[in-house]
């Protein structure tokens, strides 16, 4: 056998072996597939939506499995399949153990259509609307939409709208350049005066008045006229306002003036209008103007002028100082201060600059008077003043009633009266210490309408006990005086009592601060105030106590006190709230009872000077014992019920309180 035949036989043998191998592999594959089908559960694959199922293809993505038709057979635990369909997004889905032998649903999402749109407009103010909704304002529009039909509208402020119907398929790419045309508008221009030259976008458009068709957009307008200032304006032709009207009022060109002003810091008016920048000013040329310069204390000066455009005028204002005569007189003669400096006594005649002048007239013991006046060269100004004494002024301004800062009420009394303190030997119940004194009261003073209450005193001493509206008791004289000083300071008044370490060091007679009532004031209020004649008791001269008059030891106190008033019942066995009983003739309450009251005076049993009338007595001694006045809820004898009754005491008592007062003015 020749070599060629040998090679041919070898090739045929090799080919037979190849065919046999391929056939064997095919048989093995068939075997494997059949084995998989026989040993595994088939899982049916359902593609949704239906239009995707018709176009779909399924392949094994991961694992060991066989797919035949719509069924998957797998011996892998978690095989994965890849599902695709034209116009839909591909999807990979993994099978779990629970999916085998069942129907596995695979839902494919449709691919959106993509649009890419543009216009012939250069700016980015184009609005893109899909089915009436603005989706973008931009030069171009790129967007993804689900397959379907849409109405596209393109709008722009300066262009006509364009519309387009879009029919988009799944996965479609749509690109289009849309041509839009500018809107047509009209610019109407009037000027005052007429005949001005009009330039629109630097192009001569004619003279005013005119009407000029313009396309949408911004346009620059220039208006010029001889001897008038140029006007530059920008107008906009837009869909919402295509017709523009302008009525320009031209202003004459400006001229200027350089100013020299003396004195400085005056007021400059140009044609009646204030000018703030005074070194150089500008104004309309070719017409008459008036400049006025003024300053207080100087004569005003005005200048009239008319200059051409672009010229500068030099103007100087040198104002002349204005002087005026002031005549000053007063009653009584008083010292005069001019702007805080002494200049002499009234009467005076002064030549003063015509600016605001502060003139004060003062005299010791009198209320100062200040007048502010501006002299004038046109006439003499007169100041005539009647000074009022400080006492009269204080009394004139004093309210009849007021409430102090601790809450108590005070009443103003203006006594001008002589009355008799004390009691005669023949008077029933009289005691030896009730010395007869003739008293003249003329100094106005305030007295507390009620005794000081726990509520008022608690603001000074927070440890105060007792019902708010009952009078404070168990207070020593020095504690009552300290309360008065505290209240004076609270209201900005000078304290009356000088106290150090609970000891009285002195008394300020010039103070009108709060204090205790003097013994004379207390007795005058109880016996004479509000009455035509002085009385024996607070309520009058009758020995029978009227009903609901005072709080004293009555029938209810029987067995608790040594002496009580029979056939009288006041409704209280001890202290009553202030003001519980009938108002007394003085308009005060409770001087006849409730609690006894500390007075200002030190206790003394020295006989007064016979025949002397004591004028507004105000005790300055610093005794340790002080006078108490008035009956209290323990009082049951005629002796104690009389306002002339007096005691001297050092310590406090539970039936002893106090009432405050103050002078309208201090000093004698």
C-alpha cells in the first residue's frame, strides 16, 4: 500500500473515531438531560406582562439545570435565569427551594422612551410642558417617558408657543429641533416736549410721538433732545404684555453752583426744598431758581439766579448775627441765671443772640421758674414771673388722698385751728398727766386713714404674723419709726428718724418723709377734725356709745378684762380688721378703739408753760418712753375711751399698733 493510501485510511479512521465521540457525547448529554428531568421537579416560568411573554427569551444564568419550553429542571439549589424581551428591561431571577415544582412569575419592566428636544432660542428661559405640566425651564429638554401618547408645549416669554404630539414606543429614542417664531409687539412713545429723537437698540426709530412694531425680547430705548437730559430705558416685549406704552417727561440739563457758607451747619433750601450736600449743588438749567440759607441766631439770606446748562455759578452766603431784647421782671425780686450762669437780679434787660435761651429765676424758699425763649430783632420779648413759695407749690400739687407704696391710704388735712389738748380736773375720767395745752395747727399734713396693717408691715418685715387686714401689733416705738424710714426711702423721701443700733439719734425737721403722728395731730384728728366744736369722745360728747362705732371691751369681754362696757356689743372679742366700724368725723377709722397707737412724741409729765399757744408742736427729744393714744379692744373705762387719755410706754403690747403720717413739706 502506497503512502497516499495509508494516509487516506488513517484519515478515515480518525473521522470515524470523531463521529463516534460526538455521538457518545450526544448520548451522554441526552442521558444527563433525561436524568435531570427524572430526578428533579419541573418549575414553570411565567413571563409578564403578556406582550413581554410573546417576545421573551429565557436562558440559564447560573447553576446546573435544563430549560425546556416554559419549564426549568434543576438539580442546583439556587439556579438563576436571565429573562429578556425586546422593549423591556432584562431581568435575572434566582429560584429558591420554595419555588421548585411551582409556577415562578417573572415581571419585566417596559423600557421608557427617551426624548431629546431643542429650539432655535439661545437663552435658558424656555418652558417645556408635557400634558400641561411644566417639567423643565431650560434651553434643551432631555427626559424619559413611558411608552404612550403625549402633548408637548414649548413656551417662552418672547416667542410664540409651539405644540407637538408625541407617540412614543418602548425604548424609543426621539430627537427633534423645534423652530419657534418671536412674538410681534408694539412700542408707543410720547415725550414732553414732543419731537425728541428716539433710538431703539441703537437704531434711529424717528421722533416722538411714534409707534414702532417690535419682536419679543428686551430692547434698549434712548431719548435725546436739545438742552434736555438724555433718557435711557429698557423695555420688554413679552407674551403677557406685547404692547408697551412710554410717556417720558424730559428734564432740562443740569447746571451747578459752588457755595461758600458762613456760618457753617445752617439750613440750605433750593426752591424751598432742603439740600443736604452744601458744598456744590446741581439744578435744572435755563430756568430761575432761588437759594435760601438760614441758621438760628442769624438773619436769613436768599439769592435768585438762572444759568445755562453745564455752567457752574460761584455763590457766597455770609449771614449777619441777629440780636433781640429780653426784659425780665419778677415778684418778689429774684436771682436770674442765663443758660445756667448767674447774671444778676430782676428787673433786667438783656440783648441776646436770637437762639434758644434758658432763663431761670430763683429765690430761697420759692419754687424756681425756668423759661425758654428765642429773642427776635423784630420785637422785645418780656418775661414776667410771680414766684410761688415751695410750701404753697407743694400744697397746691398735693393730692387729697393717695395710696403709699406699701398699700396704705393717706388723707390730706389742712388745719388752721386752735384747740385744747388734755382735760380739766373736773372732767370725768381725767388723769393728772392730761395737761391742758392750747395748740395751733396750721401746717398741712397727711394721716393714715387706717392703722398700719400686717400686710403693709410684712413688706418691711417678712416674719410678721397675723391676718393681712388686721392692724400690726406687738411692735415697739423704734420698730414703728424704722418702718416709717423704710417707706420714706422706698418713695425717695428723706427719712425723718436718725436711728443707729435701735437707738434714736436725732430727728430731721426738714424732711417730709413718713413718721408717726404727733400727739397734738392725733388728738386734733380725734376730737376736732370734721367737727364744728371740740368733743369729749371720738364720736361726740354722748356717754352712750353709738352702735358699730368702736372696738373696745364690750359684753363679750366679760370675764377676760377687769372693766367692760355693758350693753354694748361690737362683734369682736379681740382685734378687728381695720375699717370694720363706722367712719369717724375726721374721715379716718378706728381712732376710738381696736388698738392703741404709738405717737411721735416722747412721754413727758412736765407742766406746759401757762397761757402759751403751741404752734405746730414737733417733739425733738430722744426719750426712751413715748406717748400712746387711743382706746383698744381691752379698754372698758371712760378714762381710756377719751382721746385726751395718754400713757407713756417703752415696750410693745399685743393691743398696741401705730398710724403713720407725713408733712406736705419739711421745715418750719
